[in-house]
C-alpha cells in the first residue's frame, strides 16, 4: 500500500468518527456520567434557554396549568368571600361567688384563727368572660348569621368587619334547636355572601372554611378541604341535625363562619368538630345553608321559627329492632309515644309504628324525620308510610305548629325589673325531660343567676312557675306581661311546681341602682 492509499484510509476513519459523534449527539444517544458538569441555572442575567415545557397529560391538559388553575380558584374564592365573613367578640358578666371560709379544725383552734389564716380569697366584683367566634354577612344592611352558642348568654356583642371596623351588634333572634342566631349591626352597603343550595352538595367536592380560629389575630383564616360526608347526626349538638361533614380545618373560634364552594357560595355555617384534643382532628360539621335560610327568614319575618309538628316521641331503629321487625336494615324511626290530641294521634299513628317514609322520602333515622317534619309548614297534609305488624300502611297527617319557645326573640328576655332568672315555654321535649304532667300549665325556669335574690330564695333551674303574685302564667308571653307590671323593690311571690310538690318562692325585687 502506497502513501496515497494510507492517507485516504486515515481520512476515512477520521470522517467516520466525526459523523458518528454528530449523529449520536443529535439523536441523544450519549449518556451523562457523574463527571458530566451540571449546566448553570438560567437567570434573568443569563437567559440562555427557557425551561422545557411540562409534559401534557394523556388528554392534552398540562399538569402544571391544572394545578395553577386550582390554586387560582382557591385564591379567587377567598378574595371574594372574605369581606363577607366577620369576627364576633362577646362579653359576659358572671357574678363572683361570696367568700367562703374553710374551717376544718374550727372547734379546736377557734373560729378567729381559721378566719384569719385559712379563709379562701374570692374574686372581688363581677367576673368578665370573653368569647370569640365568627359570622357571615347575609344582607347588605347589616344582617349577620352565626351560631347560637357563639352569643349564648352574652351581655355585649361586637362585630369586626374585614376592614377592621368594629360595630355593636344586637340579637334579632336565636334558635337553640338549630344552633343559629341572627345579628344586626348598624351598617349599610356591606358585601353579602351568595347563598347556595346545600341540597346540591356532593361528597368529595372542594370547599373552603373561613373564620377566626383560636385567636383574634388569626381572623379570616382560610382552610381548604372536601365535603367528606352528608346528613351527619351528632348526639348532644342540636335538636335538628343534618350536618355537612368536612375535612377543611375547623377550630374553636371558627364557629359561625362560612363553608363555601368554589363558586363562592355559602353552603353551610361551621358549627362543631369531633376531637379528643380540643383542636382540629380532621372532622368538622356545618349547618346546611337551606336550614340557615329558613331559620333566618322566619326570625326576620315572623319573629320566631315556625316548624311543623307531628306529636310523637321517636327513637332510632337499632339492628336488634330491625331483626325483630323483619327489616332488611336498621332504617326509619320507631314511635315510642303518641301525644294525646296531636296531629299524629288524630291521624291514627300508634306506638311501635316504624315510620319509613315521609311524603315519599325515605327516613334514615330519628334526626332525619325530625328535620323533615320541622322544615314542613304547619297545616300541610303529608303522607307518612309506617310499618305496623309487618305490613306497610300509609297515613295522611295534617301537621300542626311546633310550640316554639317565645324567648326566641331577644325582646322576650327583656324586663323592666331585675328578676335574676330566665324562663321558657313548656315544650313537649321539656315536659318529657322533666317528667311534667300534661295538665301542668306554666313556664319553666331555664337558668337562675348565682347569688341573685331568686337564687337565695330557693328558686332553681327546672322549677315550673304556675303563678306570679297569684296571677296564672301559662306561657312566656303571659309571664312577661305580669312581670312588666311589677315595680323595682316590690315583693314577688312565685307559685312553683317542683317534682310532685308545689311551693311558694318569695323575695323582694331589687331597687333600681
């Protein structure tokens, strides 16, 4: 081989190597090793190459764009709804107990010794208790919804708006049975929240909870979660329950705040949590907005909450009862008592009937039935399907009006004299709880202020006042009329039933300060 041939072979080899390198680089066949340097990050000062676009999902939706859209949706809803959420501060005055000496060895050392060295110091004057809660503006003229338990027993209520402005609030009405209260502040042009439809809420949908948890400095906290359940009933919370369950973080202070969907619509009022620690554990409950709308409208238009009344005492169907009565599963509400001359009595309902349908809607449990009856207007004729002796039977019932407490309106608790106690009407539930006979007419004492003249005279919670100064009082309205005729400093004689006994409780009303 001559020199020319050698040069051609070497040239061919070099060209082949170069072509191979170019092809392999273009087709990304080379591999990065640990020794390969990492390119510097692209900055504004060095905008070498834009980052590679996020690979799309199979349906063409960009993953990052999807997450950004969801994040923007949360932020947009928070910005829209926050101005409609308020912080509520309450102040209650509690009478301090009188100073009580401890004298374990008084007979041995003498009273003076222990009075001097072992007397327990008592607070001087009244004890001031402060509370924190949340509320929602539902009308631009200053109407606000919150929980009843947020304002219960409050002597002073203040509302702080999103812009930091404080207002004194008055209670337009309250409904302990649903744990709701309606407040009013003297303000115009407020941003009212949009009211949704809680019947359309779906388990799994995204929601935001907004309120003031734990501390006033955390007002308008926004948390996100999903609707984790519907139609929840928790013993001991309220009489009428159909709660929306959520895992959006709710803590003490969130009560009365807003639960909203991603359209910015109110779907519930946050009211309670299940917890072993006192704080958030992932299970919170909200009152459905459809119930909120009914209670609010009734209070504002009628001065009280108007509910349908059936007139039965009911309980849940247990698995054992279901087996005994031949039911496939423990659903419905079993009647344990029918009140005399009630709508149920007139329609022919009997004890041991199992109510399985109300106006074509299946009944899951006693809370479900109570809610459906309560949300139906008095005078409405409804079809009730019962299981009796193993056979289904349909009855037509004309609902009555539930005898609500007259004290639902704030003015019902205002008197011209300081009584030192509060009363309410004898409802069927209260009669049952206190075992009060049907022929007893009066008002029941719901609370007595510790240290008041009424308390010192012997009046106690649960007493039934039959007469005031010899005048019969069959309900709160009659009681208020009689009491408002009294003058400060005048004597008062309460004729009271306590258990099976009757007695007089007498004292002088305090004079005006």
